C-alpha cells in the first residue's frame, strides 16, 4: 500500500508541480508589476486549450519536427523517473550522474532538431544560441553533481541524495555550493533571466521561445509541459541540496521531507519571479562571464569535496 501511495503521489507531482512552478513565477512577476495577473493554475488551462487546438504545419517541415517534441517529452519523463528530484520518489534504477547529464543533452538535441526542421531562419538563429549556451553550461552542471559524487563516494544520485551522515560545516558548504551551481545553471538551461527574457519576442533576446515559434496545438502543449517539468527537476535537485545542508533535515520523516522539498521547489520559483522582476537581461557577450561564475562555483564545490575526502 505504501509503494502504491508513493507512486500515486509521484505521478500527481509530475502532473501538478511543473504547472504550479511556472504559475508561481508568472504570478510573482505580475504582483511585483502591480498587476493581479493570471491564477497560479493558469498553465493547466493553457495546456488543455492547446491540446484541443489543431496544428499548423509548414510545407517545408518533415516528420522530424513533430517527432522531436514527442521524443523530448519522453526523455524528460525518463529523467523525472530516474533523477531524485523529490524525496518521496518511488524506486528507480541506477541514476548515474553522467547518464543524467547525457539525457538532459538528448532532450536539448531533439528540441534543436525540431527548431532546425521548421525551416525558419529565426529558429536556426535561436538554435545556434541554444547550442552555444549548452556547450558552456554543461560542464558546470556536471561538476556540481560530480562534487557530490566525490564527497559521498558514489556516482549514483540515489545514493548521494539518500545519504545519512553527521554533517560538519564542510559538508553543509559543499551542499550549498552544489545547490547554487545547479540553480544558476538551470537559469541558463531554461533560458531564464539574466540569460534570456522569456516574455519578449525580440530577435536579439529570444532563445528558447524562438525555437518553438513554429509549434502549435498538441505539439506546443508537449513542448511547454516538458519545459516546465525540466524546470521542476532542476529546482528539485537544487532545493534538495539546500535542504540537506541542514543536519536537522535528516531527522524528519519522509512526509515532512517531501513537504519541505515541494516548498523548496515553489520557493525557488518565487525567487526566480522576484529575480526576473528586479534584474535586466545581460548582453549576449556578457553571458559567458555569467556562466564562468557558475563554473567557478562548481569547481570550488569539487575542490572542497576532494579536500574533505583527503582529510577523512
């Protein structure tokens, strides 16, 4: 019965958490702009509306465009199952750090192929920028996860995020540094501020939004939901790192940990909405500097993990 309850809770989280995370960001930005804004559940209504609409397909497209969104969606679902982004996630097979990073890269590759297949110069322009950003930020994500693997002596994320130990100041510092690196990397991976402004349609600012301009109907609904689920996975990993930096977290039962995990995801969404309301987008030539800071943070976490291992 407990296993069934875990599966039902996990499936419900996959359905609701992505749209609530996206809705929290939009609602926060609206309130800070002195607007009422849409309800937090508005992304659910948008997805239902899109699923009922027909699709407009360009004559230059082939099957790659429609297949890419489906494959990217399936890839993100596999990631949601394998990656321990929730404390109460049911059993899953070995989730190797490198396999998880490669699965994120596969999802990105399918999105790029769909954008290129649309035959739009605008889509090709944004796809080239997306490829550049992924090339720069992927080492930061990998190093952040590897720093945790070095510290706990395992490349399995399940083992890392279920490890029970008496924490010291160094342990907490490594958790926080890795969490910050994952969170800031997610801003690049998800094309959020200060890397990209998801609310504009200007040629010189759009990255992710320009890649899906040709999508419509059910195809667009799949892309939007996959993107929101990817956001929840990144925020879930980052929130778990922040929570496990506190020794008291390990003393809570699984239900309390799961509740704090969900609060952490929505809290990071609230912070992103606040961040996007107060800062401006970086110039394109400044974005590599921002990613370099994230990479430096990941390197610090890795060196601290190596140093802690030597001391032990």
